[in-house]
């Protein structure tokens, strides 16, 4: 079997020395890869800059930083190699930097626009402000933002949803996605996971809640379109459970 795993988190560039990132360590992805190394598989491992890594046995590594780098790497892999499963456990940023400015520059830009266009209603004023912010988000990033600014204003824009493209790039693969929410009822967690299955054509979603993840515990629900298939209590259980599922499905198809 060929397996593609994503792990860790992405890092979005603010300037050449500063980045925005998240707390994802990739430890669950590493655990899954370690379990898979005991099987007759070949693994391609796409990982973020702070991800912990499994041993090199049977693994081809693909480092990335930003969402755009992830998108380019995944597209290249999925359009050139046939994968039996894609395990997309990476914590991917929902936003990337549009531009960075300060309060003086932003205020001056808004004042000039308002002065030029002379809005007569609050709706017109709102439209001018909104359009100005959208134009600001398309401004080029600076090499290094000055630390003399009293305030730094970051304008973020939506990043590509990589999970939404996986089945477009390779319709025949089996996609196992991951959904992390924070402090929600189990019914909501399951519902959101099933929405993701439908939207992204996934086979399963591993749904988890940040409040139930500790150093020694990791509660996870393997959700299918019909409901909860398996409940897990630790990262090792999740990893072994997913591996057992893939191996069983592979043998059944043979």
C-alpha cells in the first residue's frame, strides 16, 4: 500500500523574520506512521516546521511551511502517485497574511478614500471602509516590518482549503480527515465531522476536542457518514485503530 500522511502545523509568513503558527506538534501523525512501519507499506510524510518525526524506515519526507507550500506539495504527490489512503492529520491554518500595516497608514488611507468619495449614507461609508480593507489585504508583504510602529495591524485572508482538493486531485484515494473543535457537545462534534465527510468526500473523519487531549489521553471518535464507528482513548489507540482499519479494508478488497 501507498499511504500519504500529513502532520504538524503550517507557518504563515508575516515578513522575512516573523511567522504566525499554531501549537500542533505532529505527534499523532508520527504515531500513525510508526504503526504503519510495521506493515508492508510505503509512506509519504508531509510535515510542518515544528513537527516531531518518525524514524526514516519506509518513509519519504516532504517538509513544508505555509498552506500554499502544502497545497503545491499535495497536488504534486496526488497527481503523480497513486495512494490507497490519505491521512490528513495536519493542523492547517485557515488564514494567511494579506498585508501588514500600522494605525497611521491605515487611518490615512481610509481618510483619503472617504474624502475623495464623500459618502452620503452610513451604508456608503461602510462600503468604502470594507473595500479599502480588501485592497489593503492585497498589498505586497514587507521584507521586515519596522519595530518602531506602536501598533501592528495584520490583515489576514482566507487560505486555500487543501482537504477540499484531495479527492479532486485523486478521486480514487480513501481520505481520512481530522476535525478538532474546542469544548463542544459530542453531538456537535459528530455533526461537524459528518458535514466534513460530505463536503470533502472523505471516507472517515477522526473527530476530537482539544479539552479532552492531554499528555496521556487523546479521546477521538472515528466518524463515518452513518455515525461513530470507533471510540479511542489515546494516540496509540487512534494510530493502531486506523492502521487496523486500512489493513482490513485492503485485505477485503483483495
